[in-house]
């Protein structure tokens, strides 16, 4: 528990100190934001600062900081280090700059930003990659809450199907309607439920004060069956540390912020908040699997993440508290799934030049988008291992998206002669992680950890060398131009 409390304090201090450093690097000013200059009553609307924070937090939270933290904590105390350092120096930086860059570029989506700084060919790749990844988000974030709700209603596959249909119908409406009609009204309520869940569980943990694995016990892998700590831990815990999915969500609130100076609490702060949620669930997981909580609750150690959530919430918080906690866990993925598909609609519309003020044009994009997502959902349900396959590759795609975003930001900072080191190191590290994972994954090449380390080291060094070469060539071009 000492490691947990120190980690929470570290995240708060990171927001107050490093968050200000990152803010100064970017330099927000008083220019009109897209919500003001491009107001359309649908996607570009000025919302109160507290409301944009709540929506952003729920957009990025999803099941990542909960399910990911539960599965990642099985590795042991090393999960604490990744959540803290990843969140402060990579994830929150990634979210802040992606949101602020979108704001500076008229609310542009991620593929547009990638095109500006990494080139048109990279933009084309990112366009297809990001839309496919967002459809996977919509898929896994339909199925995981449907499993929880189905279990509550009677542990029947029929109930799971029914909830999938209900959630999918909600997705369609939320994706189609103006952002203030559904999302702007219900997201703050769900965000409160999720924060209540986290705070309530944290209070229970402090009262119980269980004996848990600490950093002083070492960083050995406590769950070898989950794969090697590097790179598997860094893929498993994504949303609680760094997540490329967030870069597709930040533009939604970049279109609703009334001032650039809201950026640090809105983007950096929401990620730090999510990191605290991840720390709480990681600690709950360690208590469940390694501290005796499973035995106390009369549950098997083999429970999957959704089952751990329902067991702990109802067992520790009682009927009312458990209901609110489960509501928060269910609402988080649902409210990330709908904004994922909303982002996909806007990215496609931006790429094809289709205005989105009219309902008819929004429907033109929504119909094929939802048809493709339904296909992924059918595979998810029909195949016995479909969810694990989709979730595993979603995790890798998610972090790969973060790689593209971090390099985009790094190039932007270099062009603006700003301290690009704040994103260069995270970009190189995540490049190494995402290159090594397919090499060691049992669903891909299945190489030994040693082979994965060699590939990761090569990717880390090579990416740094290529960036250095790009910087050198750019400097020479500038010198030639100035002569």
C-alpha cells in the first residue's frame, strides 16, 4: 500500500510541476479557439470548462484504466512504475499536445495533423489505420459492458446479445446527434459515477490496508503466463499510462474549449485523473490475486477482468455502492465507444470533404461505418476467442497510434524550435515497444524475450538516428534557403 500511496502523490505532483513545464513548451495564448471561430451547433460548440473536462475524462477512460490495470497488475509492482512514469512523461504529454495541436489547426483530427507534419503518404496510412482502430474500440466497448450487464441480468448469452443491440442503438444516436444533445448532458453524470467508484474503492483499500507486493520486493515478473514484462506490460496497461486512442478523442473537446488556457486541466489533467483510476484498480487487482481478496470474497483466482470488477464492487461497496461502481465501469466503455465512432465519422468526413451540418450527410457516413463495426462485433461474439483476439490487437494498434502521434508532436516541436526532447524520448520508447510486441506475441511471431529485446533496442536506436538525419537535412535546407 505504501507504493500505491506514493504513486498517487507522484501523479498529483507530476501534474502540478511537469504539467506546467509542458504548458510552457507549447505556449497557449488568447487567440480564438475553433469552438468560437468555427461554431456550427453540431461539433463546434463552446462548453463550460468543467463539462469539457468530464467529457474528456470519460472519453479517454473506457475500460482501459480498469481492465488493462487489472490484467497488467498481475505482472507485479512494475505496473506502478509504468503507470506513474508513463502517465506523467508520455501519456499526459501525448494528450495535451494532441489536443492543443488540434486546437491550433482549427479542430483538425489526428490524420490531418499527421499529414501536416509527417507527410501525405503517412496521412493516408494513418487515415485507414485510425478509422479501423476506432471501429475496434467501438466493438470491444460494446461487448465488454454487454458481458457485465448480461451477467447481472441472468448470466445468459441472450442477455448479452440484447445488451449489444441496445448499446449499439445508443451509439448510432450519439454519433449522429449534435455533441451537446446527448454527450454533453449525460457524460458528466457518468463521469461522477466513475469517480465515485474510484474514490470509494480507494477508501476501502486504505481501511483494509492489505499486505501487497511493493517496489521494495523487486520487479520480478509475477505472472510469466502473461508474457515478458517488456513489452507486454506496456501494451496491456495502455489507457492508464499512454494511449493513442486519446489522440482521436482530444480533437472532440478541442472543438468545444473556449480558451487555449483550458488545455492543461482539460487534456493533461484528465490523463492524470485516469492514471489515478488505473492505480486504484491495479492495487485492487494485486489485492485480489496476491493479497487474499479473492478468498475473502469467495471467488476463484481465475476470474477475468470484468468478473473481478463486479465481484469487488458488489462485495466491498454493498448494493448501492456496488450498483454505482458497476454503472461507472459500464458507462466508461460505452461512452468511449460512442465518441470513438463519432471521431471516425468526423475523420472520414474531413478526408472526403463532406460537410457535417446536415443530418443526411452524417447518415451517409454512419451507415457504412456502423455496418463494418457490426461485422467486427459479429466476429467478436461468434468466435470463441474473438474477444481476446480483437482486444489483443486493439491494444497493439492503440499503442502504435500513440507512436504516430508522438512523432507528429516531436516534428512540430522541432519545426517550432521548441524543446522536442519532451516527446522524442517517449516516441522512441513506444516505437521500441510496438516493434517488439508482434515479435514476442504468441498470436504473431512468438519469438523469445531475448529476441524481442534485440528488436526493441534496434528500433529505439534506429528511430533516433532517422530523426537526427531528418533534423540535419532540415537544417541544411534552412541554411541553403537563407543564402
